[in-house]
C-alpha cells in the first residue's frame, strides 16, 4: 500500500542557508498572545455597572 507522502516523509528537515534560524525567545515573542481588543473588558464592566445602576433606580 503506497501513501500520498511516502516520497517525502523521510527527507531531512529544511535548514535555511542564507539566514540564521530564529531564537526560541524571538519565536515565542512573535507568536505570543496579544490583547487584540484593548479596553474590551473595561468597556464590558462599565456597561454592566451602568445597567446595574439603572435597575437599582
């Protein structure tokens, strides 16, 4: 039984020739999570506070 990738499965891992590999620290920083919605949680809390005030009145 032949498989679709049998011809490439045992090839060595590619190593770049013209530039150094990225350090683990740089790679981690590049893919680290970030706050895409800056201020989102504060806005939600403020909306909840305002709604709470309205229901108490």
